[in-house]
């Protein structure tokens, strides 16, 4: 039986990659979850270029549009929680209730940062010198990349991606 290779999503389309690696369930090594494309240096360069090309359009969105997109992402994760939890349990060898908790948490993170996208003000704090204050504002820095550990494969990326997009 030939197994479908899952590609990398770069610039709005799926790419195959030069080779692929099996993802094996660590709690049942007979269960191959899937075959996944390995990204090459060229794939990474293409992904970064695609992110840079997309960034101006994202930056031009209103806070409400960014909030809506993040809220929709959270809703999609929540709607697919059973499917995602089963896949996560197979990939990680986690107990299904733990996997489900992680998936639900990822959905909550996206929804939380949907609200944060609407809070565009800064902070005004007292300073140590009399008559002075410190103003804190948040400004986008552009394209970011994340490398996360394997142990919480949906929650940790959500902790990083959602605030970056907000």
C-alpha cells in the first residue's frame, strides 16, 4: 500500500519536498501516522519569501479583521478537536484526554488573542524620576519564525503564532 506524502504549505500551496519521513506512533510502532515531506534549505527560503510577500497585506488589516481571523482559527480548532486530539495522541503517544486538553487549549489561545488584537492601546507607567512616565506601545516587527519542542505540538505553536498575528 502506497502512503500519501503530506507536503509543506508554502506560499498558499502544498509542496512535495525532496524526500519524506514516516511519523510513527511511539506507543504503537506498527502505526505509521503518515509520511511527511522534509523541508530543505530552499523550502525554508521560499517560505520566508512567501511570508515577507504576505506581510504587507496582513499588516494592512484592521484590528477587527485580525481579530476575526484569529477567532475563526480558534473556532476551527475547537470544531475539529476530536479529530485533532486523536491525531495528536497517535503522533505523540499521549493519552487521548491529555491530547484533547491540549487541542482545546490551543483553540482558547487563538480566541484569547483575537480579543487582544482589539486592544490597540499602550500602557503608561510611572517612572522612578519624579514628573516622568514611561509609555509602552506594541508595534509589529515583521516576519517571525518559531522552532518549538515536540512535547506540546499544537499548544506551544499556538502560544507563539497567535500573539504574533494579533
